[in-house]
């Protein structure tokens, strides 16, 4: 889960990862329109960060792993047709990937 203790930490993650990803939408107006993965972390990570068994936390941990790897990250310039339909997700419940 991507729990950001402050806005600067979230901005740094966005600049390092999201700004270089095909899922990050920006209309060129400087506001950005984000990514659903980043958005749900901003909305729910604070409430769920200490609840290890909550299904929402399990889902957030699957989208952005505890080591801050976004499983949906795909850099710009990569052929979308070559991307896997279901990305490999490490450490999923039950040990399956």
C-alpha cells in the first residue's frame, strides 16, 4: 500500500512513477487527471493502513506493493499490445501470482 505521511511524499511518488506511466492522464492544463490506482490510495490508504485483514487494504497492497511498486505501472513509449492482460502480482494472498 502506498501510504504517504504527507503531501510531499505523495508528490515525490507521483513525479517518480505516475508522471512516466501510460495510465496517468494529463490534459495539458497543469491539473493532471490522475490514475485510478493513485486516486484510491489517496482516498483510502490513511483509513486502512493499520487494518491488515480488511479486503480494501489487501486490494491496495496488490495495486501498490509495500515496497512502493505499482503493479499497473507501464512506462510511456511501450507498446500497449505487448503488456500482459493480468500483471504478475507478488505476495498475493494464498501465495499465488
